[in-house]
């Protein structure tokens, strides 16, 4: 009986996560379409969202890490889009190599996806597969997450 | 036994009704001046002024627009209100700059132990050194560079004490005097450290992300300190505590601290900063000899839609820190833009990148 309840709870957890990601996908697509006339693509893709509530040092560090990853020819990164309200942190490399989507009002912070500091959204086959907010002590994991 | 229980419940209710938050007199206001900016002018940040009294018939202040670094001058005189591009080039930000005149700009940069005097071309004219034994800092979240006459106030912190742990904070609150007073009279610097953290900070070691208090200076040279999560205001004469009194908002009933295990969690910190009430700053009005304590109320955080207008208030106290009343505003008014003028208090309205009707207002408080 206990095992049955545990299995039921686990199943409910999985279903709720899946529903949440579906809702995020729907809202994020609606936003991309209305603001930039685009949608989540079929191929694997990474969206980096710059939050207004951020540690500026973290953002600089994350962008440096991404530049390193882009420069590393041995790695095959998914395509990266950067959603920003202030492009002042973006280097020439990032402006050339990434798709920069500029939204001065940072409306992407009000889609129901929790954002702070740097939020990374991974997508595949036109769907959001995971989201992650980089905490102050986890800035270095950005390389692992985007690979 | 039943009689005893009933009495106990009765006494409990009587005592409960006696414990109440202050009911400050409600102070209203009327709009005395209003200037609607053109669409290109919004998201302005007030650059602090020297707090001594200026001419009672004219007033001016500077505001920085960060994304293009344009500094606007807003002026009121016998000809009315005018807004102009000052053509000033600032090397730094609104929170660590004080503009004395158009070609006399004081700046303090974190990490460099000096106060810098520059001209309108951003060239250095002079610098005033701060000894290396101090760790001066301006934290845009809580403090500003403050000036009255030849005295400047800058935050003071520690390079060695770990503010992240409870043990560290207990030591920090006990050892650090959080304000440096720098006097530059006759080209000779004199520096003093002053201030003490509130007793409940020192006893609990709690983290309210508050390591630099807001400060201001009266015309008598008294220095007033206000902490985020403390109901008292503190007045210092030189480096000694002169008086302290409760100057609290009727809209704030308690403060929560940040658990140590959450201190790196940006989602938690974002929610904490948006939701928790706190005393943002204290300003001195030399024209009316009043203190204005700005209180941010408890706000709701909603990541699904932009917040509706929320509330903040100004607690008004006389020069002896007696509370005269409180006036409440919606967040349509920018609480960081409050500045006393001879004509009333200056505020910016709808001052954000989303709205197209930003304006500058002077409000007259009605007692």
C-alpha cells in the first residue's frame, strides 16, 4: 500500500512538472512570436535570460564562460539566443555568434517562468525541456548546463 | 478553575488589544508643480545634492539617465520650472556622485580610497585621500554619497570579516562603525568613523542585507542614520550618539531576515528584496527642519504579470525626531527620487522604461 502511494505521488510529480513545462512552452512561444516574430525552433536551442534582479559580476562571468565555450572548436554547442534588456555586457563575439533579442522592458520576466540573475532555458523539438536559475554559488556550472 | 481560565483569556485579549502598531497622523499632499517629460526622458536617477539650505526662491537638481549617460538639470526659479540637458559628462553613477556646480563634480569610486573632484569634462581637478585603514564603500542598494558643506558621508565596511555567516555578522555588527565622515575644510582632510548597528542586529546576527545605513546631515552638523530593519533613527554629534527615537511606519509590523542557507539563492533573494518591507532611506529637509524617513511596505511578487501599483510612505519627524505624521504613496511615484526643495518635496512619477508619461512633480505636504 505504501509503495503504491509512493508510486502515485511520483507519477503526480512527473505529471505536474510536465504540465508546467508545457505551460512555459506555450507562454514563451507566445512571447517570442509577439515580440520578435519567431518561435522555439525544432533543433536544440538555448535561451539565456538576463534578469533585472542580477549580480552584474555574475552576468559578466557567465558571458565570458559562453565565449570560451564558443571558441572551443572541439565542442558542438546548441545555438544560443540571449534575451536582454541592456546589451552593454555583450561583447562583439557574443553579438556576432549569438542571436541577441533586445527587450528593454524585460517582459520575458513575466511569463510565469521564474527568473533571477541569469536564467537558462533549454529547448528541443519546439518545446522547453528544462529551466535553471544560476545562483551566486553556481555560476561555474553554466558550461556543464549548456553543453 | 473555570473562573481562572476565563480571567486568563480576558487578560490575554486586553493585553493583545494594547499591543498595537503606531498610528501616525495621516498627512496629505497637493501637487504644486508638474512637468511632463517628452517620451525620450524617463528612467531618471536623482543625483544627490549637498543638503544645506539653498536660496529659498530657486532650486535645481541633476538627474542621470543611465542608458545614454545624459545628465538633466531641473530648475525652479521666478521664471518657473525648466528641464535641460546639462551637457555634463559623468565618469560615474548617480549614487556615488555629487554635483556642486556644473564644473565641480565630486565622485567616489569603490575600491579607490579617495574622493575625487572633477570638472564638467570629467577631468580630475583634485583628490582627497582616505587612509587605507578604512574600507569606504557606496552600496547602490542602500547608500549614497552624502554631502553637507565640507562634510561627506561614505559607507564603511570590512575586507576581512565574513558577512555571509552568522558568526561573521555578529563580529561585523559589533566591530564595524558603518559610516565614514570626511571633512575637506581648508584642503586638509579629517576622517572619523561613526555609528553602531542596532541592538537587535548585534544580538541576533541576523542578515537583512544591510551593512551600510542610509544617512543625512542637518545644518547643525548632526548626522542621522537609518537602518533597513530597525524602527529607530539615530542622531550623532561628531562620533557620539546624541539621541535616538522610534520613527516608525504604521505600515510596517515586522522584519524578516535571510536564512544563511538561502544567501546564494537568487530566486529567494529576488523575492525577499521585492516583498519584504524596509526603511529605504532618510533625507533631511533644511527648509522646514524635518526628517523624511522613506518606508517601503510589504509588496507582492508575481512573476506571471507585472505588479500593479504598490505602496510606500514617508514618515515625517521634526528635528528632535518626534514623529509628526506619515503620508502614503503608490509606487507610481519613485521612492528613490524624493528630494526636499523650498517649494515642497520633489518626486518623479511613472519614472520607468515602460511608461511614456514620466513627470516631475513638486508636492506640498498638508499638515
